[in-house]
C-alpha cells in the first residue's frame, strides 16, 4: 500500500459526494477559505469526541490560531520554490479533507457538497528538501503534521467516521 493507493482509496469515498475537485485545481488560499468554513461548521459533538479522546484528529486551534499560522506560512512560501508551494497546498488538502470527514456531520457534509466543491486528497507525497532553509523547514513541518492521517488510513479498507 502506497501513499498514492491510500489517496485513491479515500478519494473514492469522497467522490460519493455531489461535487469534488482534485487538490491540484485548488489554490492554497481557496483551501484556507474552505477550511475556515469547516472550522465554523464543525460539529461540537464530533470536535468534543476527538478532544476528549486525545485523538490525533482533534483540531489544533480555533479560527484565529489557524488564520495567524496560515498568514505566516503563506508569506514564507510565496518566496520559496514552486515545489514547496505545492507541498503547502497539498498539506491543506489533507487537512481540509480530514476536517470535512471527521469534524462535520453527515447532513452538513451533504449540504456543503451540494453548494461547493470538496477538495480531494493529492496522490503524491512530498519529501522535505535535504538541508532546507529555515522557511522551507517551517512549511515542511506543517505539511508533515497535515499528512499524518496516512498513519491511520494507510492500511484501511474504508475511512472510519462518527456519524452525527
């Protein structure tokens, strides 16, 4: 099972929603807007479940925290090589999908998908550069955290979720 296999398998479940869009067709800023919507529409029950269980799917902060972090990383990445910018975008795809699937109720997911596209997972895993600059390392560290869903889903036959 490869990273690409995992993405294909999980994307097949996302495609069951009315409106999906490949990760490469999104900009980082568009993904951040989508993620902001997920933060605002998250299910308190699901969010509380992950927090109480000290689960890796728990969200790492509120809208203000994410907004500040994203603004900082966008400014860093705009001066970095295109591959690092793609890494940043793809990390947002992973995180956006995780939030959509694990933090938004099924009813809300269908409502969102009926009104806007849902990002899909990228098929390629990025490698952090050898001997990165400090700015490249910051973007890379965030990416590695964002793609940690692979750790649980790599051998999964279906995504797990709590339906609210």
